[in-house]
């Protein structure tokens, strides 16, 4: 669904180190719906038509940049929400005004004639998820996302095989605007800096939730949309899906650091999930989009044996955290391939074949085949053999 957003100058910009050499003026503005005009005396400097994406984001219609052969689209996160945080009801002027303490803003809201009156969209000051205001984004979470982005290699989209949709810039909201919108809160008020994230994403299609089309619900439509019109393309799509999916299951060891004090650090997932926080490229590659949930954790132990046990436990926990969603989506893609093109193969034989092709150049994961099972042999980017694990991915 299209949305017209008003364009304003931001208060300040923080730029990803990999993108500092590129002139990207569209990424240095803030984008707000018409319903937010009542909270500011500043006139917009223009408008931009985007497509609504998820609860508080919008994405461009046309590719903005090509990276390693994949088209990426402009995306802004933090444009406001249409629904109340404590119900499934759409926002109404009356609810917003009831929360406000100052009369002038109330009056402007009640007298405003928003272009999207059917679905007014608001930023709020409700402290929603630790470092995040409902409908917007907080500097704390955006900074975590930026740190994760800058861990990538020079391509800007890969952390040792774990694919990411890069955060390009963080744009701070003007202080006067923030002071007004943070008056809208129900229980706890957000007191940090509010920002918008300017990202590049390969699509707005997710695995199962938070987009109009998902792999879980609309597999056939996505085959048409991505022009997967023969079996070879379908197999290539599956291989890329498996390759990037295994990388998600093994993120910790792909980001492993020796802290030099008997502990190790690596990235883990905090309140983000494969089924809703990653997007799918047209070639089947999964890109993680909501990077504020990728946070460094530290693992230690009473001694070396305890340390190794704790790291192995984290590796296993991270696999199981996303394994079902990964396998469920894989199954839907494979079923659609068979439905369209035939070429029926034993389920486990097919998956083993794809794993072998997908992982033949992987930095971290190898395969071990025995008579009755197929195991992932999971190493790490440091090459420390004692910090490794075997995980049975198929039983025969």
C-alpha cells in the first residue's frame, strides 16, 4: 500500500563508515506522515511516495543501489504506527488528544485534515521495548544496529556469511518535535533521543509475519513475483535459502572474538526472530533487517572446560532458536517447486544435496556423513578447534 510522507531536515546524522564516501541525500532527511504536522510548526521541504512496510517502516518502489548483484531499496524505519500499543484498534484523534497535556497541540490535531485520515499514523513517547519508543526508533537501539552493520565486510551485507540489510544512516529528530510527540504516552515515557533508521533492504518480503506477502502464506505468489519459472531457478533459490539460513543458525561463531581474559564474545539475537525480522531477496537469500536485536554477549567459565561447555551450549541454543522457522519455510518452497515443476526427490536426499552445495565454501560449517545421520560440523572464524560442535541435521 502506498503512503505519501512529508520530508524534513533532520537534526543530525550518523553515517555507516562504509557509506561515508557516497552522496546519499535521501538518507539524511526524516520522513513523517501528514498526521504529525500538528506536532510541529516547521513546514516540510517536500514529499516522497513510498510503500508501507511492517508496522512503522516504509520502502521505496524502485531499487536505490545494487550490491554484489542484488538490488537494494531505500527503507525508513520509525514513521509512526496506525494502531494503539495496548489494543488492536486504529489510532483516533480523540485517543491522542486525551493523552496530551498541552492545549495548543490538541487543538491543532482536532482541526487538522490529514491526507490519510482513514489510517492516521503517530509517533509516540511510550517506552515500548527498553530503548525504543512505540512507532519510532530510539538512538540506543539504532546505535546497536549500526555496530552490527559495521561488523560486516567491505560488501556491507555479510558478517562472515550471515547476510544483513545494512543500516546506512541514523537521522535524529529535531528536539522540538521530539518534545511534542513524547507527550503521547500511556504508562512510561521515553526519555532518550528519537531517530529514524535509513536502511537498504532487498525486498519487504518476510518469512511468516509483518508483510503483505510471506513465504509461509504466499509461496505461489512469490514464485510468480520473483519469476521462478523453471526447476533450475527453483533449485538455485532453495540453495541460496539454505546457505543463508544455516548462517543465521550459526551467527555466534561467525562473529566470535577472543577477549584475551578467558572469555569470548559473539553476536546473539535479542527479541528478534527469523519469522518476522528478516527479509528475502529475489534469489532466495535471507537478509537480517532488524539489526538492533543483534547484540554482543560475553561467555566465560570457571575454567577452560566450563568455558567450552558454555560456548557449545550457546551454539546449540542459537540453532534451535530459529531451526523450526527455517525448516518450515524451506518445506513450503520445496513443496511449491514440486507442485510446479515436478522432479520429485526424497525429502532428506534433496535437503542433503542442497546442504552440500550450499556449504561447500562456507567459512564456518562443514558436513559429516555417517551411515545413519548427517551432521553439521560447526567451527568458528578464529579457527579454534576446541570451540566446535557437531549437530545432527538429518537422521536416516
